[in-house]
């Protein structure tokens, strides 16, 4: 857990803003898992696994972030469109 403190702190800061503004977002954990799985599979299948180079690691990580951002944006759009509390 100690090697993941930065990631947890960043997520906690973002969730604090959401909660303070009166919202709650339970999809954060599932988006983290989705991103982690996508990055892991991408590195294994596309990047070459243990011998993956820096470029493959960066591109797979960016793909994970972009996918999570896209899913989060779609989720937010649906929540805003249907005025889900």
C-alpha cells in the first residue's frame, strides 16, 4: 500500500471536492479498475510484457487514462441529462 500513496492521495483530493459540493460518485473505483486492467492487458499484449519498452508503457498508460476519462465523461453526461441526484 505504501507504494500507492500518491495515487490514493490524488483520488482522495478529487473525491473530497465532489463530496463537499454535495455530490457522490461511486464509479471512481470501477474506473480505476477498468484503467488498471486496460493498461495491464495493453502492456502484456501490445507492449511485449516484461520486455516492454518505455514508449509502450507510456502509450498503454495514456490509453488507460483516456478510456477512463471517456467513460467518466459519458457517465457525467448521462447524470446531467437525466438530472440524477
